[in-house]
């Protein structure tokens, strides 16, 4: 059996997707001018773009594509907009990512509850394009709490607990809609390992509470990336955090953990700490314009297979592909799929 392949989340947006500010005009996503378009027209464009990127991933050989997150002006705030208590226009300055980023961010000003489910439609549009199972991603509680401000709870544990409960409602709705691969993104586990061990893993499990067994419960944890391609002078999380967190994640009620390895290689004995959990192994870089060769990818996967059984190893990019642009992303995925699907296991 070949190794299965998946992507992590974001895919480069087609150039016809309208520009949309993240939250207060500090950044924009997309190329086209969306001025004058109705919400229904924007919805139709996003549906078209979703189909486009799912097909691109499937054509490149990816076994479990994502919806590409093309609807999201920001992968965190897109979801927060569908919770009560979130005020995108109430901006609070704070330091985030262990001080690596300071900005004025949207705030939670009241109790958090889920509103009407919105991801089931996103999933159904994406899944209609392919017979391959589409994975849908959501931001995790710890990562949301480090990307927004709390003006209501005054207690980060209570805040994150309510975030987890609201996310759980959306995840259950996704499962009811037929989605069989659901991923919670928690890159802040790598930045805040003490908090991850104290209450982050517990809340990760709260996110998946009640999800049926046929759903693959995945979490993603990367160590940080720059805001532009081929930049090397930026701060990443401590390389030892995966070792610190592996045992707790392997014991948690999840099925798969996504780890980066291409940008910065791990000591592959790390994989031996996952005794039952599958590992989604980052085998191509997402912040470098260099296209890894099939041989290079295959060699690293073969090294990984010396430490974990083939039925518990999947190949993927390190993280989302949005920085690469369409041509680079497809080139990397083509080589990833060829390497993974033709490796002796």
C-alpha cells in the first residue's frame, strides 16, 4: 500500500477571488476587485474557487484534500465571526506568539456561544467536486486565544473552555453533514507548551467530544512561519516542543497529529513516541520557493518509516500552501504524491 497524502489547510487563492481585509485593513487576501459585488455574488465566486482548488489538489495526487480555506479572510477570525461575543471592530492591542507579533486585534466582549452552523455548507460544496474525502479545518481554542483579545472572561482557561465548546458544536455539525476528516489547528501548542499541557490538550479533546468514531480527528501543530516567501530571519518555536508534547498528544482522544519536518528536520526518534496516533509528516516546505525533488522527499519518508509503521504515516506539506502561489504549490504536491505513492512499505 502506498503512503496516503493530504494537505494541511490553505491553498493559494485563484486570482479571481475578491480581496478581503482581514479585520481592519492591515492586510488583504485575493487579487480581484470585489467592490460592488453582492454577498450572493461573492458566495458564488467562493464556491467556484473552492471547486477549483479541490480539483487542483486531487489532480496533483492528494488523497485527502482540504477545501483550501478560500473563503477565509483570516483562518481564525473567519470562524470567530460565527460565535457570539466576538466583536471584530473592537480592537485591542496585544503581543502574540511569545512577543513575535504585536497588533490591535478583534476582541471577545461577551459570553461565547455557537451560532448557526456554517462549515457544513463549506464542506458540501468542496466534497461535491471529488470522490476523495475532503478535510475541513478549524482553529483551536489556544490559537484563537492568542490571536484575539479577551475583554469579558478575565480567565484564559474559562475563555478557552467556552471556545472549545463552541467549536465542538460546529465540529459535530460537520460530522453530521458527512465530513470524515476534521482538523483542529493548534500551532500555539508549539509556542506555549506549558499552557498546552495544562489545559490545551484537554480543550482539544473537548473540541472532538461526541464525534463518531468514523471521523478521523486530526490536530495540526507547526512551529511558525514568516509572512513572505524565502524569508529566513524569523523566530520559530523551540525545536524541542514536539518531544515535550508527543506523549500527551498520543494519549489524547485524537487519531492523527500533523507535524512539520521539511523546513527543520526532527530527530526521527520523535515518531516512536506516537504509539497509536497517526502522524501526518511535513515533507515539503511551504515558505521556500525551492521545489523538493521526488527523490529527496522519498528519502526522508523512508527514514521516517524506520521509526513508525507505514499504516500510521501520511505525507503532507509542513503547513498551508498559500504563500507559494499556484504553480509552486502544484509542483510541490505533484512531487509529494509521486514520492509517497511509490515508496516501498
